[in-house]
């Protein structure tokens, strides 16, 4: 028989309360999103490292192109300048120094002489004395030239009292005769020679000490030139 003083008598026992558990994390929870993004970043970083180790940095084709050296063309600054072209004096040329042609039947003196302070490197000259008063030289032009030009005078250092005369003969016809030429400024001669076969240039001593064979000076045809 139950005790009427039992305080629990007549009371219903309530069932035991279930154990409380942490609420399940929701998919949209900010913490979970951060963890997912972080994990994805680590995965991508690892994948990139693997690709870098296997393939190498950059594209192989781009690296090959960038490795090609640039090509440049440089001219040497120490190269010597081209030599100046000398006047044409060969067959078929438009200009010819008469001193470079052989005279017919005589021997002419050629070289460099100075007249009135001016040097003529292709001169034809003749030394005069009382024993040699007239000299001439003939050249075969073969009808190839149109003009003959020269300076005429007495070479520097000669007898100041000597006077010479210069002449040009074309195929036997006298086409030029100078006046009395002495020491000083030499005149220039220009003679047309178109169609001329033989050209003769002459020196004649007009005045000087002809009593002996002492040298009186040199008559000079300064750089006589044929032009086509």
C-alpha cells in the first residue's frame, strides 16, 4: 500500500528530455563558404604548380621567338674613303693628255714643270740654247678628237730675256701661231681639231743669247689635252 505522504504519489513521471545537439550548419553559412573558397584556391594553386613543373614557364613557341637575336647591319666607320677618279686617258675616253701619246719619229720631253708658279704635271717641254732654236713634234690623232687645248710659256727659272714662239699645225696647215712669249703669265691655246689626222706642235726660239750653246730655259706646253 502506498504511502499517503509520498510527494510523488499521483504525479506522472515526465519522459527524459532528449540530449541537445548543435544545430546542423546551413549550406549558406558564411563560415562554410569561406572554407569552400579557401579549399578551391589551394586546389587551383597546386594544379598550377604541377603544370608549371611539367610544361615550364610560358609558351615554348613564344620563348623560341623571343630568344632570336635581333639582326642589324652596321657599316665600318674605319673604312677608307673611295679614291678620287683620275681623268680618263685610255682609248675611247673623252679626254687625253698629249704627253701620254708617242710622237711620230721624235722623242718629246714630258713631265712636271712650273710656269709662273703653276705646276703642270703632264707638260711637254723643250730646252733651248743658241745651238737649238726650233723643235716640233707630230701626233697621230686618227680623226678621233674635236679640240686641242694647252697653256704655253717659259718655265720658271729660265733666262728672263728669252722669247719663244709656239705654233700648231693640223694636217700640214698652220692653225695657230703665238706672239712673242717670255717669262710671266702664260696664255691659253684652244684649237678645233675635228677630222684632223696629224697634229704638230712647235717651239721656236726668237730671242736670247744665241752666241753659245748655253742653256737659256725651257719652252713649255702646259698639260696639252685632246677632247672629244
